[in-house]
C-alpha cells in the first residue's frame, strides 16, 4: 500500500523507489509538521500551536501524546494501534519534548509487523529521528 498519489504512480520505477517505512515517515512528517488549522478543508490536520499554551510540562506531554496518536489513527492508514509515549527529558535540550511512537505496520501482504519511530517537538517545531 503506497502513500501519496505520486508514490503510487512511481511505484517500481527505477530511481523512484522509496521504502514503505520512508513513505510512512514522510507522510507523518507532513502531518506533524503542519500547524492545526493551516489546512482549511481539514481543521484537525496537524499539531496544535504550542506558543500560546500555558500547560505544565507533564500536561503538554500528555496533550501532545494524545494528539500524535489521534493524527496517526486518522491520517496514516498503514499503521494500526499506535502508542505514543513521552521520553525522559534530555539535560542538553531541556525545552525539547521527545516521543517514542510504536505501532503495527500493515505490510503489502496484509500481515502486521512492528514499527517504531522517535519524534521531538522543540520550540513549537516538530523534528523527526529515524
């Protein structure tokens, strides 16, 4: 199962191959890198703007974990049962929130396999880690 229309059209063409994991990460990067409300037709698409929030760190981690889970469930159909957990604070980057994403990826043959990724939110901006 390919992601975007471009990925479907170029599937199997020399020089245009992209792994399914890379395609999933690219899609989630678009979703998580978008501010909620920026896509008029999809008001829930993207992460909420964090600049105006007055939440404690733990409340923010809980809110973002739920938001990331919801976005994966809604906008990445190749993943099932997403679980998002906040990771411990890194002393070198005290304003960065990190999250571990675990899910089951639906393979092209229909079987499920474990899938994992780490993302971070730093100064209101999303970043990904392979």
